[in-house]
């Protein structure tokens, strides 16, 4: 079971690497920003994130691994992990107790965050640029369409799906070249549960988290 999660995480790392660029690179907005709106959520926090990255790379500040707490604060400002977890699990979500739902959210968040931090530590800052092309708002849902220019000699579409909850916009999915991060995880989780149960999925995620903490 762990092998499945590990194999899939390798694919997700490419997605998170692109997400990292869109968060950390100095943006080139072509849209006006509304304070507190979806686009502002995506572009906010860039200076703090860049300070962490640059100080770590230059050797003038602590290593990325020593500033996990600060990075987590920034990531929490962008992503609704509860909504991401619910959508990644799909229909089985409603069948779980509140306690199991909370544990799943915590473990899924840890899996995503650890993968994100690993990419941050390896990112060297090449020549990519991010363009913010379009902000579409439909009630409490929105899409911010962006492009990463010059990623491995090509341009890549990177679209954020956001939901407004309690007046705050947060990301619940990222679409890279038409591929949904949440749907990819749902496919993997469904495969794991098909060979066992939700409790078995929790066991696999616990083991994955334990491996990372002890490494």
C-alpha cells in the first residue's frame, strides 16, 4: 500500500512544483486585484515566501526545513484543506465519523505539506515567470487562470479553483494542463480502499506520515 502512495506522490510533486512557482515567483499580473478577492489570495504572501526561499538559498537565514512553521502559515492562507480532503475522498467522506474525518484531513494536509516543503528545498529559482490571465467568480466559487512561462522550455496552464467560506477565499483544487490534483488523489485513494477499507487508508497515511517524521 505504501508503494502506491509513494509512486503517486512522485507524480504530484510535479504539480506542487508548479504551484510553488506560482506562489513564490514575482508575479506579472495582467488583472486588477480586488482586496480579499480570489486573485489577491493567489498573489498575496509572495514577498514573505520569497524572503524565506532567498534567505535559505543565500545562506543568510535558516534552512527551509527549520522554517516549516512559517511556510505552513503561508500555505494555510491559500488552501482549504478540509474542502480538498472531502473532495479527494469523495462519497466515502459522508460515511466516516467526525473523528475519522478530522484525522483524514490532518494526514492528507501533512502529506501535501511535506511534499510541498520537499519541493521548496529543491527549488533553485530558474527563469520561469507566472502570468495571471483571468479571474472568474460565480457566487461562492471562483477560478484564477494562470500560466507558468518557460517551465522546461514550455508554457503550462495552472488554474486554481477557490471557494468562499465565511467571507474568505481559499483554494480547494489546482488544475495543471487539465489534470486535477484532487481528482488524482481521489483515484489513488479509491484504489487503496478497493483493496481494503477507509481504516486501511488511514493506516497507510499514518505510516507515510510516520516515515517522514522519522527521516
